[in-house]
C-alpha cells in the first residue's frame, strides 16, 4: 500500500482507508447473525482484516518497525 500511496497521493489513500473502514463496519453489522458459527466467522474475518490494515498503516507512517531489528 505504501508504493501505491506514493503514486496516488493523499486523497486516494484516504479513499482506500475509508473503504476499509466501511467494510469493517459492514462486517460488524453482520454480527447480528442467528447462528454462532456465522458470528465467529464474521468476527474472524473482521479481526484479520482490521489487524492487517492497522499493522500496514502503522508501518507506513513509521509508528511500527518495518525491517529493523530492535537488537541492533
């Protein structure tokens, strides 16, 4: 996403993050499923996607170490 962000600019990145947020909110709305299997499936997908986006954005803005080793 960082290479794409450099090419497209701030507006496109904000649009992409907004689409991710809309997808996560839609998944959270699906938690009203009647079966517990459906709830667990939706929670797993939402958690995996949310964690992926959070880590990716944190690495791009420099809040989280990318390839640096903390021991060096």
